């Protein structure tokens, strides 16, 4: 098998796993591009990306440009004489960069394209109640997630799985798919295929804080899928009024019961052993929560923190 010289672009843990898999393969990682180090947290300590930490452990040449169009950076990349660029969880690349290597630049996306183009494909596959998803490798072009497909692989979404566990399974599967794609391109056994036209695409837009609030007017199943799809990050939340205070309550997990009722939507029944919130067609029971200013805990520990349950309600 021919060995390809690869420059890898990526930042988070999802990308690090892919980089590690390439590094362990027959292909040669001649350079790694990741985000610049930045201060974070209470102490504003300098934070390095998981990709950089791995690259430095393996003595891989690492570049951290502020701007991808910087001439000095582009010249340095050219000198690496890579056959191909591989991109995983990185920012948009200019044409002058992604067209540089002779074999082009391909990306790994955590969905079965053309479905769920965008920043949060794992979250939205669960939020929308999908039973399967997958990973796709595709050549980058000037449109976001619309380049020609190289390889795809399906993955079943388990009934009560959340975005965190699906992320981890796709991370492992996607890393293997990248090496499989490199092998196929090296041996000229892969044909690129244009993505099919989609009239009503399933989008996976970037999630902001305001997108994570639970709407208790929805059905129990929709709320359950929404909570799973937002867990553990960025996490779905509701607002509790406790006496005169309003505090957000993150809900990481729960279950539901379909049951006709005449309660107001979003009203609660709460006791030492029970936390129930009424939906449009039943009751949702949070099981794993975090009240603003407190640590994450199981619902029994959460309920034990109250001396009385009077004057507690959900603000829908």
C-alpha cells in the first residue's frame, strides 16, 4: 500500500482520536494545524487543544496560525509537501489552502450527508428522534459540508443514548473511516460521489444558550429526545421559581409516561420521592439534574435538598 503524506487540521478530542489513528497507520503525518493556545477557566491558565497535546507527545510538527490566509503560514504548509490534508472539527478553510495538496482536502462529518450539515449533527440526530446516523468523509469545497462524498458508514442510535455517548462512538468509528479513506485514495480505489440534492434538508445549526430551554408545551417524546440530544453538553434547562427566586435547572436525563391529564402544561408535582412535570400528552420525570449554583446530582439527592416543596414551580 502506498503511504500518503498528511497534514492534519483539528482541535478537540473528537479530532485527536482521528489524528492518533492516522499516526498509527501506514500514512505519515508531516504536520498538524490546530487552534492557538488561549487562557481559560478561573485562573486563566493557558489551555492547549487535545490535538496539540497529542502532536507534541509524538513530536509532530505543529502550527497554530491566527489566520489561515497568512502568507508565512501558507509558505510553511507548502514546504511540508503533503499529498493530502485531513480536516476534523476545525474552522472554515480558504480555497487557497484546501486546494493546495495534489490529492485535495477531505473532512470527516458526524452525519450521513447531506443530512445534518452544520455544527451540531450529533445533537440534532438525537433531538429529531433519528434511529440511525453515521459518519461521512468528503472533499471540501467552498460550500459548508456540501463537497463530494468519499465514504460513509452507518451507526445505530440506541434508544436512550445521549449526545455524549453517541459522540464517543462516532469518534471511534470516524477515526477508522478516515484511515480507510486514506487507504482508498492511496490505492485509487475510491470514487467521489456528488451529494444528492435535498429539497428540505435536515440542518444542524450551531446551538446557542437560548436554544437549550425546554418547551413544556411539546409532547413527552419530543422533550425526552431534546433532553438526550442536549446531554451532557450544552444541556437542556428549565427555570424553577423557588419562593421569590428564579433559578435555572439543567436536566441531563429523565424518562416519561404517556398519560391523559387536565393539568396546566409545565406544572409540577414534587415530593421527597417524586419530581414530575406535565407535558402535552403525559408526564416527564427528570432523573439527573443540576440546580443553578449546585453540583450535578441524581433527582433523589436533589429533592433531599428541600425542606419544603411549597412555592416551587416551573416557569414555562
